């Protein structure tokens, strides 16, 4: 005898039940390269970059970001921009 297929999301779910939709929750954080792209766009558009600006932009688009992660991205991009300026003085 073959086992009955089970719907739902657990071993005790009735075969006639459908899976319950997930509750809306925190969205996963964006990948590093996407956060860096946000930071570069902010710098290009505003002429400045800060952790707060990065957090605001990411959250305005419906994503989550931890303050520590935003600070880490901001520091990395500022260092990259500083190096680029040093390599191309005008």
C-alpha cells in the first residue's frame, strides 16, 4: 500500500488541507553587491553617503538592513571612493 500524499506543511497535516500561507515577516537582507550599488547611487545622487541615508534608501524600497551592516557597507564604499579620488586627482 502506498502512503497517502499529505498537503500542508507538517507530517500531521490532513490530506484535504492546503498549505497555510506564510505570515509576512522580515525580508532577508540584500546581498553585499546590491547594498554597495545602493551606496554608490546615494553618493552619486546626493554627493554624500552616510549610514542613515543608506538605511533609509534600502528600507524605503521595502528591504531590511541592520545598522551594523549599513555602517560596514558605508565604510567600505567611502574607502573605495577615497582610493578612487587618490588615483585620479583633479
